[in-house]
């Protein structure tokens, strides 16, 4: 039963990839789907790229254990800040300005927005380097569930996921990933509801589970009775840091922001905002709500020996074969959709913003698509190899790997990208300052975190600080450095003032 469902699932993914080959004629089609992707596909692509095995296995387990039911706030923060506000604040402006500048990637946007080849190169290097550890974390989370369900060796899990993702991304490009993301998103919605319901039934229902959680004590965390089912949990400040990193961080992640480049029109932005937010409420809210009950299974879990990543698989280990198959496909869907988004962002960036600019300036559209496909294979191979090495190294927590990656990317790009869309006085020097600050801070945290102040030793806390400080750093450096050439800035921002006729049902006359 389990294997049959997997075979059918894999066949559908590969079939869609082959069907979408007609949408890969040039770079614009392969990378952005011709900028004609509708609201449902874009919203689900955004959501499935956002939530992966990293969230379901790593974050939900770790933060559910630490914060109890209060970890549900992380999911709600993801929905409101990471989805709703991201679409409202960035969606339209990103779509308009990137089309005006004819940019297909985030480094391409920075290069054209500031007329800077070096800025474009710097951004592409940061993306390529820091997306790799994020990708490695996807394999690790998936392997634990595959091992529980099928007793399959870790290396086989990695190979299977890598090969299948490579096939449909290489064959069908962005359109194939968007259609597959839609299917995967539906599986995630159904799966998370079923899993939450099944876990609560195991513990006697919702009220019984809440009562059981109220009786859990851990004096090493808090001496307050019932702290794990309280409103803000045992560590409100730590909870806030996690909400900030996992929610506001999406504003600066290239694989997330790039979804706005491809959306079709105004109505698609409005509908996509609602769809994406509701998707996040169910999937992310459900994941963290589920994780909040992890301590009810403390008699089956040795966190000190097995790590936080074992919590969710242990909670699911007593499910029926059919439900375990659904869970495996749920997490597989989440992981493969995120992996496809990551490899597309990294390979397109390296081709368009690095190789073409510095080594092959006359590279044709067809050769660029060919190069992107080749780099997809290379990127997946590197990340898979890193996943195997990471499995035996000291960096054992999924959340730690993801925190480093998210912190570096969001710390480097969030503030420059946001101000570039809204503030004409943003300077090239300010972007460079934020690029260097965000990436260097997270590398230093990874290599010498024990020397940081106690509050910043965690990659989660450090990543959140990098984002917030970046929002201050960019305007300060912009004020202190030479102003950009205003005629170029005005020409760029003129795209927001272009006039378009619309029907009366969309906008009333004065």
C-alpha cells in the first residue's frame, strides 16, 4: 500500500515535468513560466516552498518541545507576517519593478536597480553558498520518516529524492514546479489535518491532550505549573526570535521573493494573498500545534540521545500503514517542492548573474537554459553529498542548519530588497554593507558562536538580529554615502506611475 502510493506519486511528478517541456523554450519561460502564472499556482508554490521537512520534522519538533502549545504562535506568525504581509508589502511592487527592469533573479534585480555588476555578482555568490546548507537540511528531515516507514537506508532516501526532483525540474522548469507544488500543497493540507487529528485521538482527544500537557513539568525549563499549555510558554522572548526569523525572513529569501516575479496580473496578486495566507494557517499552524504536544510522548523519546529531530517521527510511529503512507507523502511533497524551488533559484542565479556576466556574455537563451539544467544537477549533487557528511558531523539539528542559511540570506537581502522597492535614496554602498554584515555575522556564529553574547549564540536568535539590524543599517549607510544618480532612480521608479485603463468594476471614476 505504502509503496504503491509512492510509485503513483512519483509517476505523476515526472509526468507533469515531461508535459511542461513546452514551457522551457527560453530563460523567461524556464525560470519564470513566462510571467503568466495564476494565483492558485503561485500561492501554493509560495507556501510549499516555505514549508518543508525542516518545518514539519525539525522546527515543529524542537520548538514544540521547548515552548509547548505556545509554538502555535510561530505558525500564525508565518501566516500573518511571512505570507499575508509579504504579499501585501512586496507582491505588487516586486512584480512591477522586476518586469520593468527585465530581471529574472534577485541578483539581476540588484544589478539593474543600482547599475552595478559587482552587486549582482556578490548577491549571486551569497545565494549559491547559503542555499546549500538549507537544501541539505531537507534531506535529513525526510530520511527520518522514510526510515520509520520503510526501514530504508539514509543514502537511498537522499538518492531517491534528488533524482526525482532533478527529473521534473530539468524537464519542465518553473511551470512544472508550480503545477507539482499545487498537487503537493493539496496533499500537505489534507495530510496535516489528518495527522493532527490522529495524534489527538491517540491521547484521548483535544481536551484530554491539553490536560495532559498541563501536567507536564520540567524544572530545567520552568517551575511554573502548566507552562507548556500556557499562552506564551516558558520562554516568550525566545519564541519571539523564532517568529521573527521564520516569518520576516521570507521577505529576503530569493526562492520566495522570486514567486512574485512570475505572477500573472493584479487580480492574481489579490487572490494569491488570501490563498497563501490560508494555506500557511493550516500547514504551518498545524505543524507547530502538533509539535506542541511532543512532551506527551516523552516516555518514548530520549531527546538527549536522539535529538529534537526524532520527536515528530516518534509521535507518528504508531499510526496505521495508510496514515503513515500519507505522512511520508506529505513530508516528501513539502521537501521536494522546497528543493525544486531552491535548486531553480541557485542554478538560474549562477547562470544568469555570474557565468553569463563574467565568462560568456554572448550566451544565447538556449545555452542559458542548457546551463541552468546542468547546474541543477550539480547543485543537487553537492547538497546531497553535504547531507551525507552533515549526518555524521556535529551539526545534527535541522533547525540549526536552516537557521544559519535563513539568517545569512535574509540578513543580507531583506533590508536592501525592501528599501530598493520603496525608497529612492537607497545606495549601492548600503546594499553592500548589508550583504557583508548578514553573511559574515552568520558565518562567525557558525564557526565561533560560543564567543557571541549569550542571547546571540543560537543561529535562530542571531539570524533574527541580522534581519532587524539590516533594516537600520541600510538607511544609515544610505544617508552617509554618496547619493545615487537621481535620473536613473526616477527612471526606475517611473514604472509605478504608468497609467493603465481598467474597467469600472475595478476602479471607480473620480
